[in-house]
C-alpha cells in the first residue's frame, strides 16, 4: 500500500531512512459472503503509519542490502484487529574470484492474515520467516552450474488457524547457458518438502498434510528484443502426500511472464501460471491455481505515473476420497486496480488507488462468494 520515493538530499549513500502514512477504505473488509445478515459490519477504514531504513553497502566485491521497517495499523470499527507490523530483509551478494558467486540472506515478516479464506473478526497475525543460500560456478564464459536451498516457515496467531503452521524446504540444482546479451536459458531440478506441524481434523479424522513435490523445469530469462523481456520457470511437477495418496497430483506446472515496452513511457506486463499453493483454511491445505494477469504503467509526466491491472485466478482444491465433501471443488476470483502517483519532489510521493474484487466461492473449501471495493491514499518520504 505504501511506496517510498527517492531522496534529493540523502543522509548518506549507504543508509536511507523513510517514513510513510496511508489510509484505506474497504467496503467488505472481512470478505463476507453476499448474503450475510446486515447486522454485521462490512466496511471499515484503516490507517497505517510506517517507518524504516534501507541499507545498501558494497563490501569489496560483495554487496550487502537490507530493509527494516515497522508499522502501526489501526481500524475505525474492528479495533480488535489493530496490530504492529514488522518487515525485515537482508541479502549478501557474494563473489569469490571470477567464477563463484551467489546470495545468502533471510527475512522476517509479521502482518495481518488476509480474510479471503478465513472470515473471522478475531485478529490473526501471520509470522513468516525465510532463510536461503545459493551459489553458481561459471566454469565457462557461456555456461554455469548452480544450486540453492530455501526454508520458509509460517506461523499463525489464531488457535483455529494453527493447523496451517508449516515449514517448506526447497532444494534445487541446475545449469544455464549464458548469452552475451545478458539472457539466460537453463534447466533446473527442484524438490519441495512441506511439513505441517498441527494435523487438521475433518469429520473426526486427523489428516497428515505433509507432502513432497518433485519438479523438472525450464528456467528462462530472455531479452527477446530491446522492448520485450521474457521470464519462464515452468515444466513438470509431481506432488505426493504421506497420507491419503488419492490427493497426489502431477502435470504441467510453472509461471511465465512477458514485459513489453513498445512506447517508452507505456509499459505492459502479462503473466500466466499453473502451480500449487497453500490455502489458509481449516478445511483444506492446498490448491492447484490457474490464472493470468495483465498490468500497465504509464509515465504521464516526469512526476506523474498511472497504473492499471486485471487479475483472474481459478483454484482447484484437493478432494479427500475417504471423507464426504460436497460442493464445487473450484473457486474463481477476479480483481482490478487503478492507481495514480505524484512525486512533487525527488524524495516524496503521494498516491491514490482504487480496487475491485469478486469471487465465486467453493463450499468444499469453505470459501465465500463475495464482492469488495476500496480506495487507498498514501504519502511517503525518504531521507
């Protein structure tokens, strides 16, 4: 919701403090179904105050970059949702000699869990931790081999949501062809292991949601022309569960995007995906998501920028053959957003945006039919 501008007079070339404030109105904050009784409040207003610091420092041939910010979010009606947010990220880009390079880093994020899959008015903070390390050996000017490991951990404040506490470990190894233009084409083998810490119970049956996902994918980052840039991470994936193997699935999996800038000041981005994703529900734990999005950015003047985006996604939820679920196994969501930003100086920015969301839910997964509209206003300054 908040964006930080570039400073005209920086405190230093390494440390960049910033502050920001934002205001949001949402006419269906909890993403309640269309037929909910009118006695329950649907709309609310939220104010967010944010302060932080950006660090960007070269250390010899290495480079350290980090961001740390804290926020205070308060609501006019649902005051029990008020919370303090935290967002800390750090990355060290390392280089050894002329052939070995990589990154090591991590992050910590504490924020309010979205209401799209769980519509309680009780506060439910989500804490996410991430650690990663990767490296590449460029053994030839046009070829490299690489590997990496990433661990993501998610924990939820609300007792009913702790069935979604999980750890996801991703290990990968691959090789790439490096073109002189800066493009890259490669093949990567990946394994993702998910471990859920608190088994959920459906009709008195305890479910083990642990899984292993094996992938073989093409990895492409290609400058097709001066105005077209293509990114692909797609191929084949097979997901296997330790319990209720009837949920196992395999097939095409991945994401592709195209960035196109035919007019200089106007840029477009299109993206499509078909991939597994976690669901923050107490009924199901994951879904196969298929969707696409289109966005545009228009630099109206040197100080004014307009943005627009449209997104559509279908989620196909897992079905448990030994438990009697009924209803549609899919839900479909569409969203659109328009925004306008004005930078009166190089170190400040004011923005306004409006959004609209609509979803056709699934009884099987306990998701609602809902509509939501909203607007946000924000301002920021970086020193």
